[in-house]
């Protein structure tokens, strides 16, 4: 087994122990509820679902789902003091970071893409599934990368991740398009705004949409992973009790 | 407790802090966390064989071990393992292994999965290595149990197995005997001694000092982040010649012998208690030589003569005093 495969396999095991696979269903349940919520609106189906997707899926489900997975990928190990098993090895740091990120991304794909698709089906907006799935996949890639980076930087990764999502992205990003351009939340929303049916209402000035947003999310992912690799070359891995 | 100067000055002259064939070198190493200085301009080295790393809580042992493995970066100074910086060279990690003190293990993995993971990361091609290492620490029977359910001692052992699987040249063990039962302690001590005898550099920290005495031929003693003493524990003790050593003497004529002992220039103090005498002297050898003569003069016999402070515990007590 190659080192990269070992890191990936370990990440999957640590993030989702064998008896916890059922937890993947939790976001599906939430997504179904959001899909049902769209019926509370009198607007046409597609437009009503776009609003629900904005407030429920892109603002809550995807960030929170990725936060849980992203923290388990690295931050939780940094806190508990088990990351040395991986770091104290000849495996290049970039392989460790990529393996961890890929493991987290795969889990988030399994948890979130079916969830958002299910939400669209429940809301009778099946036409939204391709754009919604693409937005979720690209957004979760950037989010997992971001939470891996936060896990490298601070031991209070979960708290800082929540602060980034709700204070920086949600609050500052609402007011400043400069922040929104660098935000997985706003950019994944913009992917759907540009490619989804009847989702023009979600378009926002100053934030690239459609495929341009996918490119932007890819760049964000690459940059945060590069920063995480750099940071992990100079760790301060104190013991869990320190 | 003051550590303004070296506690045992005699040790710095012959450089007992430095091993002859050093595999791990620490030069002027300083590490601090905010206002707390964990290590201060520490210089020492480690070579093949077992070296004990001693010191009270907060002395800097764990920090030194983490710096040696690259998990912590020095604020100043440098660490070299096999001639390379462990933070800059990923390759040196191939020859280096750490058993940390804290109990943390990936709870969802079995012992076999954890050791296999470490083996895969190191590119271990020998498929029997995992089983062999689990067997070394007597965990074969529970290899398929989740390590999250292991006792403290079992967790330590699975970490030892994971550390052994890459066949490291340098093995850093932070309190590896914690939580192990007496049988396992003896087993692990024998294992570490064997690894040292094979020419590996084995660095062991422990608070169980009599076990370090059994385990390590050489000790490095840290106090408040500084080097306090280095060498074999007897050599360290001898170097502390300016401090009185104590010996216990049992004899039927305790009071008379005590009075005779007080006449010796080498004796700095005597206490008598129920047939036994505790003699304090900075020249214990002279006292030991004189004792049979004094007993013969008093026509009495010596039932027991033994040093009270020739162990690491007493050395340790004296250093931290």
C-alpha cells in the first residue's frame, strides 16, 4: 500500500468509524426538511427552491456538514494529540495534506451531494440537481480545505471554523463582496445561481457565478491546501494535556 | 530551587553530557511557551545504547523529546538527528520513532490497524513486521480490538509496537512504562535494553527512577529546562563530592561506634536510632575503610553497612533540593 493510500484510508476510518456510517443520513434528513420547507412559499417551484437552497442548503447544511467532517479530518487529531502517528513518518507533507483533504472531501460528497439532490426531489425541482450537485461538490472541496488549514493553525479548530462561517462568511460576506469572492459559502451559492434553473435571484454583483465560481472555488481550494502544507512543515505539536 | 548555575559543575569538564558516537545532538536549545521557559540553552547528545532522561515535572523532558523528533521547533539553538534537522528532513523521520507520554490513540482503530498504518507510512515491506511488533509487546491476542477500549498500559504498549515497526535507529520513549503492570514493566525494560544493546539510540524518560537505573547506563538530568547532571548515576553521585553522602550502619554497639565515628575527620554528622547509625560524610570511602577498624577496636560486629543515597531517587532528591 502506498503512503498516500494509507493516509486516505486512515482518514476515512478516523472520520467515519465502521459503526458510525449511519451518521451520513443526518444531512439527508435535514435536506428533506429543507425541501419540504420550500412548499411554504407561494412562488413558482424552482424559484421557491432556489430561496430554500440559499438559506438552508448553502448557508447551513453544506458549511455545517463540511465543518464536522473537516474538523474530524485534522483538527480533532491535533487536539487529541494523535497526529504525530502521521507526522512522524517520511511521507511528504503535501501527501499528508492531500490525503486528509481527499478523505474529508469524499465523505462530504457522500453525505452532502445525495442530501441536496434529495432536497431538490422533495421540492419537485429535479432540474436543479445537476447545478446543485456541482455547487455542493465544489463548495465542499473548498470548505474541507479551509477547515484542514484551520486545523493546522489552531487547536480550537471547531470554534474558529464556526467563527469563520458565521462571522466572516455570513455577516461580513453579506456586506462586502470582496469577502464573498473568497467565501466557499457565497461562491458555491454563485455556482448554483449561474447554472441552476430560475436561480437568477441569487446572482450578486461582484461575485463570479456559474463556471467562473467553480474556478474560483478551485483556486480557493488550492491556495488553502498550499497554506496548510506550509503550516504543517512547521508544526507545534504539543501533547494533548499541554 | 535554584538553577542559576550547573548543579553538578564537575560534569561539564569531562563533557559527560555528550555521547561519544552521537546520533542525536542538541546545541544551545531553547524553547519557550509565552512567558514560560521550557528549555534554556540546553546542550547534550545521545548515542547508541539506552539513555535515561530524568527530571521532575516541568523540567522540560517532554519538550526536549518533542524537539528531538521535530514536533516542536526550537526558539533558538538546534537539534540534529543522524546529522539532519528533524523538522526540515522528512527522510530522517524514517529512522526516528516516538512513544509520547499522553494516552491519546486513534480510538476507532484496532491495534493491528494502527501498527499497520504506521508500517504503511514508512513503506515497511516486511509483511510479518506488524505481527512481530505486536508480539514484542504481548498484544497479539487483542490485536483486533479497538485501541479506544485499551487500558493505559495497553495503549502505551501499542504505541511502542507502532514505534518499533519502522525499525528505527533512534527511539524516543516518553514515560513508556506508565500504566504497565509489573510483569509488563519487566518485559518492556528487557525489550528496551535489548534494543539499546543492538546499537539503537534509545532515550527513555521516566519518573520511576529505580527502573531507569535498571534500564539506562547513562542519565541526563534536567531541572527547570537546564542540564543539571549527566553520566552514569554513580558518576553523577561521585561528582557531587562536596555534598555529604549518607550510609546506614547496623551494629549492637551503636552508641559507642557513633562516638568513635565522630572522631573521624571525614564524618560530618552522625545520628543514632535503635541500633542503627546514619553517618553523613563527604568522603564516604574513607569512612567505609575506617568502619571495620573501629568495630574491631570496640569488639563489636557490623551487621549491615549500606549507602542510603546511592540510588537515582536520592540523587534526584539532592539535585532538586
